[in-house]
C-alpha cells in the first residue's frame, strides 16, 4: 500500500469503474470520471426472438467465473427449487467450483455446462448471482453485465453498489439473499409477457 500511495501522488487525473474508488484512493481536488466498461458497438444486435419456441424450453444462462464468491452455488441451490420441467439452466465458465457444477449437471438433466457467447442470444434469461456481500462489490462493475445487456436478452442480477442506479431501469433484480429468493424471482420473470421482457 505504501508503494501505491507513493505513486498515486504523481497522478493528475483518474478513470474509475465505480464512484467508490474515488473515495478509496482519496483523489482530493484532482479530476476523475467513472467509466463502467467499454463495449464494441459493432457487436450490438437487437435480439429477434423467433415465434417458434424450442420445445417450450425456457433457458437461464450464466456465463463467467465459477467461483463460490460469485454466487454460483446459490444459483444451483435455487435452480434445484424450481420444479417447472420446462426451465433449464445453462452454465458457461471455469473456476474453483467447476467440479461441483459438473457434479450437479451430471445428476440434473436440466443443467448443461457449455461455453459459447452465442448462447447469450439463444437464452431466455441471463443471470449474475453475485450478491452485494463483501466490500469489493463497491469497487467493481462486473463486465458480464455489459456483455449480457448488449445481447438484448433479459438479465437478472442483485443490486450491487458499484452499478449506478440508471442501469436498473434495464435489469431485473433479486430481492433477498437466499436460493429461495433467486428461484422465486426466476419463476416470476418467466410469467411475464414477451412485451414486458
């Protein structure tokens, strides 16, 4: 920390992922701006849903690191509570919880572990189960949110302090921290009309 503090005195302006980083760094009177992320506008595609349903499946997709701190195990527990056989969970990623995810996929045929960005366009709901537990959530803006939003697929997340309020006009949120809360919100969203989604 001493070395970082030494070099910070020579910085004349800052670009942060969240507003909380300005407090943490103690920028004083030096100018700063928040840029949550960068996307390639050429990748922006308006999602066109086909009128033909694929076997009446409703697909939830998680893409990202499979670490316990990001809520992947809570997502699996929540999915176990969803009794609707038409709802499937696709998981893409690697990490410390990968073996547990694979075990779960082996015993539940509605869970698939696969990897492809194109799945974000094919899914019916994208999810980020990272909750606001831990101070680090004030200093991060998950890049996955940008990827999810650019796909045009409805997205479900927890309210995180590092995500500015204006984003929540375009995202579904989970209230409560239990797997039951996640499962309940998923089922509620799948009851919305196509127009609402």
